[in-house]
């Protein structure tokens, strides 16, 4: 199986697909799947631009809307995770994962799917310590603060990924695992990206939760983006343990190293995206403690038995089949003849895919519950008693910690396209 890996998409689907088609023709090969490591920007109309946290000069419809409305169809099955520049209102509709357009699948805020016999897992967003242990309290339409926190990784989603026991072939994250630079040529990295030097040397570059998942899950491959450069590394897990091949890639721009094709041993095709039994079992088990407030939530690190839920899910999938529920449009599509004039309704849209999945798993719909900041989540089974007096965090204090908007950081540091492409 040949899998194309792309760094930051930034809405440039046409350009990425055209590049892959040119590669297929030049090398007489066939690409089976495209995966994207965030900043996908699934912008359906100008209303979605209001939920896209980017400076005004970077706000653009780009090309996703054509795939959403059916004017174009992705020539390759495509799986993506979210980054820190997304139409967050749309991804929230598909919190558990689902088709963002025909043949284009969002893995969810955290998720695992199968493509053929290959297991692909991912974690959307970027890590900010001040928001990590809060619930998913943000609701569209977002205010100036929430639009900058909705894509911050939450411990609840990492906790669910830590319950995965079966082997993972590919893991995707937007930001890099903390400490990954120690396993590659970090000297070359900081020569090309000198503004990363302090964080590399002080071991503060990257995501601590991603590093924990890397250490626990030990996937065969780990792909990231976010920092707009190519960086390979090899992680040996213990003296005689398995190896993870890590690769970060750039964003889609001319002269940048934003694509890599990897060949993975697999069963013969044809291949299709399917639900993963273990992940649905984990989702079913832990949806009862889904956190939706700005209160501190302690989930612990315990591993819990999912066997009963796994057998229940397996029986249900055997009866229904493992293909995800069908794509459905939920808002009007962008009309280029009437730019920036769509009548998009503000607020949350219930996505029929999400509703169908929750009905299938016999779970309640919790994505539009009011975020009551002063109401703690009560769950003695999963929370330490020492945390019963939970406190609310002020997320603004942490928004400037670490690397968030790499485009602005590179502009401030005076990094041009030629410098960045040298990484």
C-alpha cells in the first residue's frame, strides 16, 4: 500500500491532488491513500471563515468548498486531523470523526480507523498546558478567546487514546511530540530554523501528551506538521523494543517539502475507510464522562477493561457493516458568484453522521450542551477525590506560551520561503 503524507494543507486541496497525480504519472505508480497532518481548513462557506483563527490576510476560501458541494471529488481517499488553523465550527460537528466531504474523512478530535488492514490513529489540535485539563467548553459562534482555545488538546481525548491496546500502524499529530528532536538531526533543524533554538535546547519544543502517546502506543510511523519544515527521526523504544519512524512535513507551497510517499506492507486491496472496533468500544465506554465545562477535570492514568464494550461493538458492526455513515451537507456551500454573502446560520449544526453514530452506539448527543463554567463534572469513578474542589482556568494566560501561529512567528523572525524550504 502506498500512502501519501502531507503536512499542513491550508485549504489547498487542488494543488496537493494535482501534485500527486503528476507524481503517479512520472513514476508510473498508484497512490492508495492521502493523509494530512492538520491545518486542513475545511471551509465550506464564508460563514466558516469566522471560526478560522488566522489573521485576516490569510483568510481565504481556497478549494475545499468545491469538494464539500460536490463540484469536485477527491481522487484519493483522504484522512485528516485538525490543527490550529481550522474551521473549528465544522470540525466540532464531527467531533467523533466523519466525512467532511465525499472521500475526505476527518479523524475526529481523537480517533482510530482502519484502511484495509492498516490502523491509523490521530490527535487533532495543539497542546497548551493551561487548557489541557479543561473540558470542551467552547461552542460556536466563538468569541475572541474561544476561537483560540477550541483547538487546544484536552486530556480527555488523550486519555481515550491511551486505552488503545492493539497495535497502531500510523499515528498523526499536528504538533510534534516533546523531545522528538533528540532522535534526529536537531543541529540542522536550528540552522534552518534558528528561532526554534531555545525551545530545542531547553526541551520545550512540542507536545507532552503526544510524547506520552508515542511512548505508550509505539506506532510504526508517526507523522506531524505545524512547524513548516521537514524533520525525520527514528525512535527506538527500549534496547530491543520496536522502532517508530517519525517524519514532520512542511505546508503546501511551491518549493516546500510538504509531501512524502511511504510504502507499507498490507493485505491486497481494494481498500476502504472503516470503523475500528476497539476505538468505538472506547468511545462508548467513556462518553459518559465527556467533559463540557471550563472546570478542571482529572481523569487519571488508569487502564480499564473494555472487553464487554468491545464484544458489544463487534456484534453491532457484524450486523451493520464497518463503513462510516454517509456524508451529508449541513450548511449552504460557498457560491463564487456571490462571494462573502452566504446566509450561514450561526451556532451549532447537528451533523446527521454524528447523530447516526451516537444512535448506533446508543449514546446521547452531548455536543450542543451548554458550557456551564461553574458546574463541575461529577464522576467519582474516574476522578480523584483530591480534585473534588475543582477550579476554573484562565486560558488567556497560556495562549502566548510556546509556538502557535508559525506563519506569524516566521514573519517576525524574518524567515523567507527559501530559508524554510531548506529545512
